């Protein structure tokens, strides 16, 4: 990790992953986490292939960093911390 990220996003369902990738694509550094560790891996893999794999997008993209430990996730975000939580609606 090189420096703190601009914001954090917890909740990497379909909407969360797409929002995180969009934020990174627009040049902001973002930390992501999820209750399911597999979704963290999936989001980071998508960032690597969809954004960093595209030379034009990678030139202006921010970092996306995935965290499986909640403390590390929170500590990775610069203060004052901006964290968005996306939770499944319903039960």
C-alpha cells in the first residue's frame, strides 16, 4: 500500500463492486472490504483486468485496495474517514 485512500466502501455485491470500480476509474483511491472474503478477491481481480488491463483507463485511474481484515480496512483510509456501507435490502 502506498499512502492512504480517499474513501472506503464496505459491501461488494453487484452494486458495490461496480461503484468501487467506477470510483477508481475516475481517479480516486478506494479501499474495499466485505463480509465474504471471496468478493474482495473478485473485486480486486476485476480492477486488475478491467481498469489496469486497459492502458488508457490505467493512465488516469486511482488505486483500489482490497482488505479482509476490518481494522486494516479502516486504517487504510485517510482522516476524516469517508466510508460507504452498501447492505442488502430486505431481511
